[in-house]
């Protein structure tokens, strides 16, 4: 195995800030390195967490090391060795690890096919022997550092269900001896769908964070866009329209970033955004990619990018071509049946044909119970009822959405809307 010499990274001098910065930037690479060294997903994650915990106290005393990531990996590796020594199969495991006295050097994952470390590792984790949802879930957890509840939200499944999927995926890798290796040229295409899904879900978590105060995590959005650009450069025509479509979709959504929050950090809905704050350079980069995506077989990312393009090309909210957006959503619903797609189509129908017709779609979705725990189902229903002047019903659904929402920016928006419909309801009752 080839080795390289770690180079120092410009992390903050403050120990606590440095630990957080290393976690955000290098969690995936650290865990992936440990998996390669010790061959166990669970153990790699556990000792990585222990090493980060140790860094908090030790860096406070000794200062931030010159090579923070290498320090974390070496500390975690020693912790893994200590654990293995306490296990019954010590001799077998130690033989797999190699001589303990070897100085640590980070593996070199260089490959002529995949020129970026994180992208290489995502391809590696998306092994076709695993079920597609397990490939994606495990990659999000292991390489991207998303928590189980964040991944569960992306798949619209209960947290325990997702936790079991991750456990089973790790067990299969261990028991079947699935190699942790960089795929060859012929294997790249068959893993592409899972890789695209991973990148998109990382972007989604950055665009609307599951929890915390800020609505967005710009680090995740930027990383997903960077990976999308690399993937398009890597695969070229082999990637088909969905690679260009995904990159266009992320660029168009991210172009609206600065207008999505007001000065107080509160959410601003699309129709109320200041379009002068949209990033026109990103929009200009994205629009030709939408055209490129439609030149080949039109996939789901191409359709979503076409929808986003309609929004970004409208100078004013009232200029939006909602009937065309409804058509795109209808195509997307046939290509990728999903309650989320149906919910989004209902919003487009409300704008094109009125909220009452859209409420019929919402009621069908509610009756299926697929989105019962999804706060945006209840928030959308509440908004349609608000537009119709059904303030009492709207207040009930805003209240239900507030019970489910976990992001504080969204919570403040829903609270504001709830207050507005409650006040409107009082005025209506007084006028009778």
C-alpha cells in the first residue's frame, strides 16, 4: 500500500474551534481511513468519536497539533487496538491490522479514475452487494457525518427503521467480507445512481437542516456542489443527463440562498424573496446544464432542475409559469412516484389552478398516512386553508406542523403564520 506524508491544514488556533472544524471538514475521510485500517464500520465510528472527545481536552493543554486529522486517526487507531486486545479474537485481529509498532501514515487513495478523495470514498461505500437504500444510508452516515435521524428524515422512515438498516448493512459488509476498495472503470456506472442520491441528500440536508438554529448548512451545500462538478468532469458523456441535471438543480437552489432568510434569520418563502439577491452567476452556469440534461434520456434530476429553472427565470413571482411546472411535476410523479413529489405538485397546482383543487391532493396524501410525521404536509395544508380563509382549520394544521418541526428557523416561520391566522380568525368572528 502506498503512503503519503500528511500536510498541515489551516485550522483555528482555538482548541474547541479546531476540533469542530476538523469534525466538519474531515469526519468522512477520518472514518474511511479507519475502516480501511481496521475493517469494521462500527468500531471505526466509535473510536473516531472517542478520539474527537480526547482532542477536546488534550488540545486544550498541548495546543492544536500540526496535523490535526492525522492526530485524530492515530489516536483512534490506538483506541481500536486497545479494544481489540480485550476481545477474544485478539490474535486474529492483530494479524489483520499488521504490526502495532508501525508508525502511522495515512493511506493514499490515489486513483487515475477518481481524482478526489471524498468522491472516491463515496463510490467505494456504494457497493452493489448492498441494497440501494443501505448504500445511500451507510454512505451518508459514515462518510458525510449525518446522524441517523437526519438520514431517516431523508428516507421518510422512522429513526429505529433506519438504525436497523445501517446495522444490517455494516454486518453484511463484515460477514460477507466485502472488500473496501476503489471500483474500477467498469464498476463506476453501476454505482452512479446511489452516488447521485448521496450527493443530493447531502445537499438537501445543507439546504434545510434537520435541526439546530440556522435553516441552512452552507458547508454541506458547497461540498455537494463541488462533488457534483467533479462527478460531471470525471464521467463526461458516461454520466448521462442526470449528472448535469443534479449539478444544475443544486446550483439553482443554492443561487437563492441569500434571499431565503431575512436580516433576523427568519425564513422568507419563495414568492416573497427579493430576487435581486439571487446569485445570477450560478443561475447562468446552471441553465445550460438543464438544456444539456434534456439532450439525453430525461431523468428525475433533469426534471427537478427544469422546475427550479422556471422559478429562477421568472423576474417576478407572478411571472412564474406554474402550468408548465405542474406538467413537469406530473412527469416527475410518473418517473419517480413519491409522496414528496405529490406534495410539491399540489403546491404547484394551488398556484396554477387555485388552493381548493390542491387541497384535494393534500387530503389524499393525508389519508395514506405516508407523510403523517412530515411537518411540511401539515404546513402546506395550513397554508392552502389560510389562502381560502379557513382560519380555524389552518390554525389546527399549523399547530400540528409545529409539533413536528425540528429546525428553529422553520419553527419561527410557522409560529408567525399561526399567529396571523389566529388573529384573522378572531377578526372574522367579531365581524359576524
